[in-house]
C-alpha cells in the first residue's frame, strides 16, 4: 500500500473511534502529514463538538512551536469532505484556508445538502489543491448510516435474529429460548452500542421482558423502539423503566410520559415499516437494529426496507415452533462466533 493510502486508512481507523458517539453527524478522521511524517491527527469524538480537522490541527499547534510554517508545507488527509457551513461548529474548510494548508486529500464527498461539494469548491477557490476519491469505497462504507439518512430520509436498518439449526426462531408458544451462546450475546451488545436505536415488536416484549440495553459491552445504550398498536403492554415491563429514552408506536395517542414517548401512526393497516422509519428519521435517528420478533422482522423484509441482516445460527434443534424470517439477496460474509455461525446479508436495493 502506497503512503497516501496508508494515511487515508489511518483516517478511517480514527473515524471508527467515533462510532456510537457522533450521530446524526458522520464519523470522520483526519491526518496531517509533513514530509512523509504524521504530525497531527484527530477524529470527530462527540456530536456537537470539534470536527476531525479541528482536532488534527490542534494537535499540531499544541505540539510544535513552528506550527505555522509546518502547516503551510503539509497535506491534510480527511475521510469526508470538509464542511463549508456554520453548524454547531465553524466550517472546517475555513480552518484549512486560515492555516494555508496547501493540499487536501478527501476520501469522499459529503452528500449533505449544506456541504455536497461546497467544501471542495471553497478550498479550490482559495488556491488549495484538492484531491478527491482516495479509498473512496472504504470511506463511503464508513458512513453508510449517515449517507442513508441523508439520501433516503430514513435510518440505516440492520436486521438481527438467531435461529436454530433447523430454521426456527422460537418455540411455538413464543416463549423465551436461548439459541446462541455467550460470545454471540456479547457481540450483539457491542452492536447495540454502535447504533442509535433498537426496535422490537410487542410480542417480543411480552415473551422476553427485555431490557434492550448494553450490559455485556462498553458504550451507551441505544434508544428503545417498541411497536404496540393497541397499547397492550404493561408499563411495569423493563422497557418502561425510564433508564433509556423509549418510543412506542401505536394508534391510540401522542404523549410524553417521563422518558417514554408515544407516537401515533397514521395507519396500522398499510406501510407500517415505512411510517415507523420516517418518524425515526424525523427524530434524528440515523440507524436502527431490529431484533424481533419474527413477524416484525418479516414485515420489514417484505417491504424491502432493510440494509443489512445479521443472522446467527445456533447448534440447537427445535423440530417445530415459529419459523425464522426468510431472506434473500446477497450473503457477503460468514463468521464463527463461539459455537454459533454468523451470516451477514446485504440488500443491494
């Protein structure tokens, strides 16, 4: 791998450190290089705080007395186009221009309407050389959640379930039945910490009384989303414990009660997945992981409303019960997690 690719790969490594902390902003990493040596690096650490370019420049100004001369002879690599507008922070393009950094290497353009080429254009107008598209595919993949929300006006949707070797989701009575091992459960909790929200249907809450939080991994718990058409769930259940913001989609009422928000949908007869996802988009939720039950998952599959499916297959056999959801499209990756098998499927849309 050539040096420029190595520097951009470092940008991606840095960007990934912001997972679960910067939504609805994108994850971004930046590296400043002087004479083939990294002198500054940074990433977007928390929503509303300094962007990657700001943190990278600060590392240089904090550590080098002659930072003015160094920056004037450096190249800054950044995984996503520098912003050109005033949001919660000033434009990063202006910062680059201020320090007269002569060359900017951009992984991919930012499709957000207030940016979308404007950062690149501003830099070029200031006489700065701009190179676009280095490790572009990797940079696009890094922010697939952000791009989905901006371009499709919905969150990035991850389906997740576990099934027995013979293809069952749960016993016939819908009761709780552990299919996967401890290693898989820990991995799922890590996934939860990386997404904005976790969604389940009413029957899953009744059967499992889940906490839907992060207990077996580090990180913050996602918002909890429950679909309960007729508000039949007992409010003594764990999802109503007020420890995490919870949204309940229903057809009865709009209300806010403590940390629980009730959102009434226009209809529960048609397009429920579409209505739910659009409402989550309006709530600035950038990604959601749907964990059950089988009917809820199949509704999203049938609507074609998903981006990625993560399917565990355990070693147990049920012989009968509730069938697992059925999915087609592209199986991209296969892994072994403890004694379980994990398949990743993607929806090519």
